[in-house]
C-alpha cells in the first residue's frame, strides 16, 4: 500500500498549516484516487483532491491565510471518440463549477513558492469575493470527432459511422446548447484577459495592493463561500453560468452536494496544478481514509474522519 503513496506524494515535507474547510466532520466521499464507480462515470483515475459530503449552502472556511480569487470552470464529459458522454441518457458535466482558490505564500505554507488550496462546486461566495469571468470557449465537436476517428475514416463503413456521430451530436447540441461551451480555460498572458486563478504571486500582491475586486486577502477560518453542486450539470442546466456573484438554489444532479478540496502548487509557466498533496497523506481511494492520519497538513487533524 505504501507504494502508491511513495509514487504519488510529492517530495515536500508536510507542515501542518491548514484547518478543515467545513466545521462539522464531513464524510469523505472521494479520496486522492477515485472510487471505481466515479472512475467509470468520469473516465478518470486521479482525483488529486478530497470530496466532503455536505448539506446545501453550508459555510466553507478558508483553510489558511492567503490571497483568494474566484472563478467558474466547467467542461462537458466526453467519450473517447469526442462525442458527449451520456449518463442516464443525458449529457453531463464536471469541473470545479463556482470555485475559490487561495494562494498561501511561503510564510504561511512553509513551502518555497507557496501553495494553493481550492474549494469547488460552491453555490455562493462570501461578501467581497467576485469571480472574474470571461467568454466561454466553443467546442468544435465535428473537428474532434473526425480527429479521434482517423483510422475509421479510411473505410466507407467507417465514414458513415462518423457522419452518424456528427449528426447525433448536432441533435444533442440543439437540445442542450450548454454542452458546446467550455468555461474557465482561457490561457492568456494578458492580465486583463487571464483567469484570476492563473495570477502569479507577484500579480496577486500587486492587484491586491491596487484594490482589485478580484483579489481578497482572507484569514484562516473566514467564511469564503457556501457548498453546492455547481459545475456538475445533468441534462438541462438549473442555474446561470459564469456570474461574478452566483446564488444558486438547490437542484438535483448526477452527483451529491459536496465540497471539492485540493492542495497543490501552480506551474508559473503553464498555469497547471502540480505537486498535488493529499492533505491526509494517504493517496488512495476513499475506503482507505479510516486510518489515523499520521502525516497530515491539518492542524485540527484529530478531527474525526468519517466515511
Ligand atoms: Zn472532487
């Protein structure tokens, strides 16, 4: 069992600097690796975060001091051939939804270059927190389907199959126009256009100093937002996407209401999350989180872990 941990845990000494983002000891519903069920739904193995089950609109607390930014991120779940994947006959989405990211400089996290924590699927942000929103990207399904079926294109039957896929995807888009849109992935270097979660530490400091409404310094334990199910749409969307101040009423979707929590760094050049740590130091799927965390990032680690 230690091999998984040895392979995936980044070589950073764990220093306890976080408090749990939810007040009550919320059950862990997904660990660092996805459970089999979730893996089959999402076609993904690594979760690289922790999901806590929670009621709807429950306060979420800043795990440590830092610069908070907010955004909206959502993508349509696809099959290997680039057609939208269906769950109970309807397209569905994944991604962080309305989320907050806090940058914790070295003096807080005791890691060179600082660390980030992420809080996903929120229904509402606390006062003074605004998502920086941009136009969504448009997915070109036709192009993607052709590209992912190059072998098949060589044969007449294959060509017909591809045409069928394009046609049925077109129908699906007509019924569910949201599946064409992709939110939260505008990788621009222009500071006015780039996603706020991609601000460098220097930009965060400068923008905060200048009084930008998109960067807020928060203290450990401050309420930053409220739990929800944003980003996980199933069938028709039940809320408005890409608002700077969302306030979403509870709706039913393909997954339960939960808080997605992550601790990581960002590659300054690519903006990608790197060196994700499991705050409990376990690096396995949910079933393994009943062990006592001996190497955790949480100060309040004695808080009972429930499954
Ligand atoms: Zn999650």
